[in-house]
């Protein structure tokens, strides 16, 4: 029985020690507007970040991505990882006064598991077979297959608890998404698309002593320089995120500070293995030898981050550092591999990226790097709508038009399964999931499946160690690295930061 005794004790202490402080309004500027107010139907970090003030999950992550009990206080599971029983926190109410209990959990998990709903995150919960209420504070979840990463999946930003009364009142998603009601510290006030989202303090929040601010206002500001200017002028209290190339303008202001934290966002170049040239592992390894990862971090992220050392980021559960091959920057080695693969005169490739400033800068840098190894690259930036259509909507791999794609992936469950399965498993080929490399390896598929077949941490660790070793050698992507998360804020503001998965934390914001 996993009760998270230490975490629960720490939570209890935080409740007792929380001091009463004068509350103020919090103003946050973000790089984009939200896309909606239903986490069950959300797929972007900006929306998840805003929603987290209203909604809570059964399990959440602390700033180091350690799993933490929240609306659930513990769980047990069977040996085959097909049945999980949760114990729930008592004395919690939704913002409309509805009690949080096992019936509420069932209503939410049933909705997430219902594949006919057409919600953006339904597929993440397709392993749920039945949800049974055992008592007001106990619920049993039966799965249709072994799934050792299930508890981590319940900590995904989409796995929130809605008021069941509101779910019943607004059965249509078009209406529900405008009436968010959760158990979080802030209540919804209003959303003016393109202008602002506003919350106010929930006075009956179960975590006594929080929140410390009365109101929160989020404003979208896509222009990096505009966001920084609004922080420096005092129009906002924090900006999410702080662009790495504008760090100096914040560091030089005595009224401001920078919150810098490690992330689990892995950047890479997807390599289209459907291309006959790129199907050769020697060519894919040559791409990895042709890039200086430290210089990439310096050019694109002001040197703040860590180079890739595995197929998954360091802070993801079951990460293991890889040593062989040792992908140091070695253009000569890259040229030798290309020659060995039958390309002594180099190769010509098409690289896609979004048209965001940082992405274009990264793509141009990669073009220059690859050229030193005889890899001639044509860069095509595109807006996100065009990118989505041309990259993620292709149903026939033979019609994929790119050779390389510059992008990134955030492991939002904190578990190795979600770091590898969507990107590298055969079952995850685009458009079903995000394997834009069209990579397929039975040994990798087996290792990933073995990691899900049990809830035993040692067995899972062994399976994912095998998967990482195989992927590092197979190079279905060019592994780049993990930049740090940066938030710019007023110096007297604490409790605002980014989780490693890229989501903003602000529910414990306080002006000192």
C-alpha cells in the first residue's frame, strides 16, 4: 500500500505553517492565449497552466517532478498493473459547493475514458475499463490491459476533477468549456479571448492558508520584447516564459528577478526513416555526430540547459545516461559514416521548423552545423497551422514531404513511457500519435511494452534501460538537449515558477 507518508506529512506541515499575509492581485503575461477552459479537451501548456488554478488532480508533481498525493492520499495495485484502488482526501468541496468524493472521481474518469467523447485527451485514458465506487473515499479502477504508468498518467495536467454537478448541467463540450468549476484555490471570473482570463480567490479552499492573492489576471502577449517591456514597466508581475535571449534586460533591473529551473522538454530533429537514405542507421548516427549540442544551447537558449544524453530527459522517471555511441561533435566521424553508407559526396535534406523566431534561429544553426559534415540542408519555416496539416495529419507515410523536423516533446506524466512510446513506438506513427520519424523496431516496441506490463519499479527500470540503449544507437531522431525553464518576475514575488514539463506554477504566489 503506497500512502506517500512523507509527502502527506510535508503537506500537513505546510498547512500548519502557512502564515496569513496581506493578499494582492497577481498579473501574469503569457506567450499565447488559452485555447479553452476544459483540461479534458486541452493539448497545450498555456491552457493547462491557466487551468491549474481552478482544477486539481488526484496526483500532482512537485517542482522536481516527484509524484505527490493531492486529491488522492494513496493507492494500491495488483501485481499485473491492471487494477488500482485509490484512497481520497476528505473534506474537499468544489467551488460550487458540491462535495469531492468517489462519485465525483468516477464521473470524471468515466468521461476521460469514454472514447466516443472526442476530447483531445481521451486517448490518454483508453486503458480504463471500469471505475467502481467502494466507499465515499475509495474508488477502484480496472484497466483493460497492464499499464504500469497509470498513477503517473493520473498526474497528467488533463486528469483533473470537474464538479460532477457541472458535468451534468452542461453535457455539451461547447457549453462546459465556458463554465469551469474545480476544487482549486481560484474561481473563474471571465475570459475575453485574445485579451485576458480572470480568476478570484476561492474562500473555502481545502488547503487552508492559500491562496495568498485575491485575484489573478492572465494576458496573452506573443511578442517576446513586449512581454519583457510590460514586466519592466510594472504593468505585470510575471512573464511566462522569459525568452532566453532577453535575460540580460531583466537581470539588469534591480526590481526584477529570474526564476530558473530545469525542464524535461527534449528538443530534437525527427528523422524521416521512410526516406531511403535516412533509413540507414549510419546516416542517422552521422546526423548526431554533426551537431555541437553545447553550441546549440548557447545559440538558441543562451547556454542555459543540458545537452541530450539519452532518448529521454534526465529528470524523467527511469532515465539512464547513455555512453555508447558517444555523440560528441565530430564532423569527420559524420563524413566517414556517410561515406560508409554510400554517400561520399554528402546528402541533400529538407528541414522543417515553425516560423517562431527561436525555431528559425535553431534551424539555421543546424543547417550550418550539418554543412560541416557534407549534409546540405534546405530550411522551410511554416506557421503552426500549416505545420500541423503537413506534418501531423499525414495518413500515408509515403506522402510525408520532409526529411528532418525540428521540434520538441514534454513528458507531461514524468514517466519514461510517455517520453518514448508516443515518439518511437510503431503503434505511434503519425497521425495516430507523434512518431513523425516513422521509426519501427520490434525490440524497442517490446522494451516499451515490457515497461508497461508491470507496476514493479525495478522491472520497469530494466525495460526502459533497454529501450533507451536501443534508441540511442538507432537514432530515430537527432538528439539535441533540454533547455532550462525561465520565468521573469518582480523581486518581491515568490511561488511563481515553471514545472519541468513547461507548465506554470502560481497557486502559491505571494508578495513578500
